[in-house]
């Protein structure tokens, strides 16, 4: 399916369409505190007996609609609890919608899910397994292995790639995870706070790679609390607040309004 942009006559290919999307979490629990195994068992029994009565609904995303196009890098911003990560997981197909539909053209890849990490295995083994999980062949993984390790920078202070993942800092693990995901071209790549880790040098490499992915593949979504990363990487921004889409437009315009709202621009 293609659409013609009436302003310049260019043909644009939709990659993700969200149509009136609601996402609701259902939470059970009586509010009882932690304690002994007997107390835990009693809570389980009570929950089963009174599940319907004790059910609480959290409306995480409310009536959100947008269309994303091939070649776009779209930032998702909003204060904590605004529904950004929830929406990303729904686009990836990991959460059901309560109302509305999400349509995707191609396979969405959520960074950190497709490139799964196993703490007891070495970084080297995780590169291989992560690449295979994303659909690369063993030959493709071998061809890109050195580039993945170099991009991550985790060997700059030692031969960490041969050590178990449990020895890595959270930043090292996040950098390797991004490097594995970025080694493959994606129809839709969903990135949740990956650029918040690492030094500025790694962030610049990551931003450059995102620009390459936009040019060669489909669409990139980036959730970040770092407005500079959004400015440097994205040409469009969706601003969510309390689960509602408050603004959708060019990066500079949306960030200007968002910074007024949060006081960050003062």
C-alpha cells in the first residue's frame, strides 16, 4: 500500500498504522503486605475467590492514532508513566489492544527482545544467538561478528566478549544489545532508551546507525528522555501524556511545546 503526499507529490509507504488504540492493564491484588509462605498462600486463595471484585484497570494508552512511513525516525516522548513503552510493545505485537487496531507492513523488532541475552553465556555466544533470533543466518552472523563487537566498544578495556554476560555492567549489556540489533536492517525498529547508555562516542555511533537504518530499511521509533538524542536522530515526534497523544509533528515544534510543559526550556 502506498500513499501520495499531496504537498509534494511523493509516494510514501506506510509501515505502521495505529487506529484508535486503547491498551488496558488489569491488576489484581488486595494490597496485603509480604510475609510468610502461609500468608502468601492465603493471598493467592483470596485472589482466586475475589478476582473479579479485586480487579483494577489501568488505562495505559487511550485512543491513539497515527501513521508512520518508511524512512521516518519517530521519537516518542512524555513524562514517566505516559504510555510510551506500552505503545512500543503493542506495535511490536507483545501487548494486545483493548480497542482499535495496529497494522504493520513488515516485521517490527523491539530492541532487547529479539536480541535476547542470556546471563550465563559469554558475550560471544549472545552475539550469535541474538543474531539468529533476529533472523540472520549463521554465515551472516559470522560476517558481521567483528563489526558488532567493535561497534559495542565493550572490548576497549579488556576481552569482555569472552566473559559471561553476568559480569557486564548494565551499560555494557545495553550497548551490546543495540549493536546486535543494529547489525541487521529492519522493517520497523523499536528502540526503548538504548541511547541513554554509554558515553557520547557510543551515542554518536548509535545515532549515525539509526540514520543509516532509516535510509536502507523502514521506520525507526525511539523512546528517550534525552531531548538532544531526539533532536539529533528524529524528524518527527509523538508526545504522549497520560496515555493520550497530545501532539504529533516535526521534532522542533513538538519538543518546543513539550519543554514548555515540563519547564525544561526555562
